[in-house]
C-alpha cells in the first residue's frame, strides 16, 4: 500500500532501472568532439562564420531569451503545471522592460520586465491551480491577452512621444557589457589566421568573453542556480514532489497549492527576464511581435533537455546558434550547416542502431542521407529556407530525442486538495 512519498509493498519489487547521467569528463569530451566537428566543416566548406566570434556572441544573445523561457517552463512543469503561456509572459517582459527602462534606466527595466512576467505567471497559476482551468487553454489565453494588453498600454504610454507609437517604444538606454581584460586582441589575431582548431577555439572564446552584456551573465548564472534550488534544497524537493505525486506530497504536509504558485510565478519571472533582455539588450527598443515565437522554442529547448537545466541550456544554445548563422551570413553558413547536420544525424543513427532502436536509427540515417544529397547538389540554400532553419532544427531535435524523454509524472494533470489519486 502507498504511504506518503514512499511505497510499502508486501512483496519485494524489481529495482527501478536508473538512467546513467553524463559525467563531467564525458561532457567535456562531447564538447571537444563538437568543436572538432564544426572546425572540420568550416575547413571543408570555407564558411568561416561557423566559429567566428561574431557568430558565437550573437548566438549567446539569441539564446538568452530562449533559455529564460525554457527555464520558466522547467520550473512550472517540475511543479506539475504546463505553461504554454511563456510566449505571452515574454511579451509582457519586453513591454515592461522597455517602458520602465525608458523612464528610470535599464536595471529598473529589468526589474519591471521580471515583475510583468511574474504577473503573467500569477494569472496562469490562479487559472490552473485555483480554478482548475485546462493548462493549455489558460496558456493560450494569456498569450493572446498579452498581445492585446501591450498594444493597449503602448497606446496610453506613448501617445505624442517622439519616435514611439502603438507598436514600439522609444529607444532604451543600453545595459553595460563586460570583457575579460587583455585577451581580446590576442584572440582576434589568432582567429584571423583561420587555423584548424586553434582559430576556432579562439573565435569561440572571444565570443563568450568579450563584450558580453551583464544581463546575459546574470541569465547564464540563473541556470546552475536553478539546478541547485530545485535539486539541492528542501524547497526544490517539495516543488518536484508536486510534479511527480501531489497526493503523496500532500500526505507529508506539503502545501501543494503554495508550491505550484511559487513555481509558476517564478516561471513567469524568468520569462519576463528573457523579454526584458530582448527589448533592452538584443534590440534596445520594444517592438510589437519581437518575441517571434521564442517562448515556444524555449519550451522545445526544455523538452530537448529532458526537463533538466543543463540539457535546457544546450538546447537554447543550439537554437540560438542556428538563428545567429541565419542572421549573420544567411545562405552560405546555413548551407554548411546541412553537412554538419548530416554528420550528426548519421552518428545518431549509428548509435541508435547499436542500441537496438531500429526505427529511430533508420529515420536518422535516411534524413542524414537527404541532407547530404542537398548539400552536394546545391551551392546555397534558398533564402526562404534560411529563415526557417531555426524552426527546422527544433523539429529535428525533438523528433530524435523523443524516445529518451521523461516528463514529470503529474505534469498537466488536475489536482484538487484532499482528493485521492
């Protein structure tokens, strides 16, 4: 019979099969292998933007809003609440960040963006946790509401303001940047030689250490901080127990409603921070529609990361990198990316074949063959495809990772206090 979070069984149960986590040496080996693969593709294709400091810096800036949206989704879903409304909370954050940043400075804008996003999270928690509204319906409604609300607020706040209007704010004063002193010029000189591996590593390091926004540094630090809170503290254990078995958590004295509220409001706050980054750092201005689906891509990054902060960061970096290639060099680098994707998918196919996952292996190898044929048959991809590349990457990654995903057991399921499972 079940008691609390544990189980007392009359007969011994078979031990659960545990997934082996990637150790630090293996992780470093994977990163090194990825850098070598990208460097080889750069040498073969001549697409130097693949590892340039400009591309890496742009990838970091583009990954931050996606990563913050994904982190928000992680907090919400670990408590058992699906948050499709992240896109709307990003929108609220972009408006709040630009409006307050215009009035009182950039850091006040960051705080306002977080508060606006948290208000969206509070509304989602009120609808789903207190009133039992379907999580998807509530999330979609919040996204629609956010678009209309920010347009209404712009009409009020920016009436007769030069350079502003119903669809955009005035220019916002930028947040400062940080660089590690003394390494910018040496790394730039090394990058310009285009040497195999050495220049690639120099470009990557320069993109990550020179001219980095202070807000980007804060956002990156929030990922390990979230891991520590959710997996190493009593609060995190309670939140995760609500996402796995809320009835058992309730039987142990956990206030499930309170934990869900905390997690979903925090979810909105993270998304609001991502929105403030978009309007204050990435663009320096609020524009209607500037989130461009990043809330949904953040959800995809969270799923790709198997509801864990490290995997989420990798997913956000992947999508940000693809988008950066699109913006900086267009068809040339995306064409080189076809070869890289073909190699990676072939490796995934072989790995799955060895593990006995035949369907995934066949799909991966066939897709790799099609991408290789496309690369060899053309010199440049169409401009229409270039803009779609980040979304195609999202679809490919999710389709191949789907068999290894394990969402929280009670994610999206209704919960009423006092009800038995």
